[in-house]
C-alpha cells in the first residue's frame, strides 16, 4: 500500500500536511486510513458515493461512533474532497 500525502490550505493561508493510505476501494467507496494531520493521527474516513444522490458522504469513526463530516470550510473536508477528486480521476 503506497503512502500518499497532500497539502491543504486553510482559509487563512495556513498549510496543513496530510499523509494517508487508501484501502477497500471499489466503484462506489473507499477508505482513507492511517491518516496523519501535521504528524498527529486522526481517525480513518470512509468515503461513499451512493447511486441515489449526487453528493458523496464522508464518515469518520471515532471511539466506535460514526460521525458525518459536513462542514465544507474545515481542512479535513478540503482534504476529503481533494482525495475524492483524485480517486475519481484514476477510475
């Protein structure tokens, strides 16, 4: 599994480095795992693209509890959208 990285910029111009791996990839979903945000570990993120909606769903599991990621202005959402675009381009 290849380790990847991307830099995301906040609205204030701050750089945030994300390092990660992609796992469990199929035509409608994949997982972003082993995520490090500026060196700190963050929970894995499951990305799905249901057939019945145009919008992808980003779900993080933290402490055995699923949480949807929905705030478009957060660095983690910008990171998720960047990875989704990259994965769609590869298909």
